[in-house]
C-alpha cells in the first residue's frame, strides 16, 4: 500500500508570547500522497501556515511553540528533532501563498512552474492558499481549515461542486467567478472567527452558522465520511444529521 509522504495526526500547536497563548492548530489530521497536489484553504488566521510549517521548525522567531501529536515526512518523524528541515532528496514541496499579490499572467507562470517541478521531480505539493481559483486550476485534493481544524476534505471537484460543511459553502459563495449567476452579489460569511486564545468545547463555527443545532454549542463535531465518496469527510453536526436522514 502506498504510504503518504507527508502526514500529520491529531496535531496541536500552541503559540505563546509574553501577553497571550493561542491554540493555532487544534488536533488537525491530513496526509499527502506521492505525486499529488493538496491545497489547504481557509480564511486568514485559520492555521494553514502554522500547521504546515510548524512541524518543520520554520515559524518566526520570538514566539514560543508547543507542538504535540504526530508529523511525519518521508517516513521520518518531524517532531523532537533538531534538524527538522530535511535536505537531500525532498519528496514534498510546500508553497505558501505563492500567487498572492501577483497579476494574472505571473500567477499562471508560477502555477505552471509548480506543476512542472512536481512532474519532473515526481514529488508531492502542499499548496497553502486563500485563492479558490488557484485550487481549482492545479490541486488534486483540498483540505478546508477553520480555527486550526480540518472541517472538510475531498477531491477538488467534490469540494467545489458539492461542499457539505457550512463554512466551505460560505467560502465558495464569497467567490464571484465560482457562482452560477455571475450577476448575483457574492455573499460573505457573517461574523468573525472566534478568539483562539479562549478554548471552547463546541463547534467553533456555531455562532456564524445558519444551520446551528443545540449540540453544536456543547460538542465538537468529529470528521465523518460523506456517503458515496470514499475520501470525502466533514466535521459538522448539521451535515451529519442531514446525511443520516437522507
């Protein structure tokens, strides 16, 4: 069986300054298979960069970091190592917002370069981005992050055409060129992300969600499989109730 080249399981990353501590990544799990491009998307502050670069020891100086869980790259544990940045024969390319603030022509050139490197070197790519258009054009799978948690993951086609989690649906509804009616004004997600310095027991999206159930305020939803799709998972009490009643 083919093994992932990059995998994290139940990863928790706490960031500390003199004033505050923040749970930047909260028991997140994902994997990247050889030769695939995995896009990680979410709003600013969702934990995309910290989750990916934290285990490699590449977070900015001046911040104390506490990392727990499991992070493996190329069969080697990345945690409890002094040489976390692996050299020699890399199997994963991590591209953190590679097209931000670039015009369309340069964006296309950068994305083409990433695909060329992936194919020529036969490596996997982790693409950190907030640009849904970039995801649609180059990625194979996508993981959606919210407050340091993976809330939905599947193939790009499945997530972009049949999203299940309300947060994913909100992200897509806010992108004009992905909407069926281009004349309709895009809708933003109401409210703002919760303060991650204050841990909660329930779903962190509950106060922004139009489908909130009573259980959402008290119990954290686990990732569950979406029927008829072997790799599609979501973490949502409302989606789970709807799937079970279908």
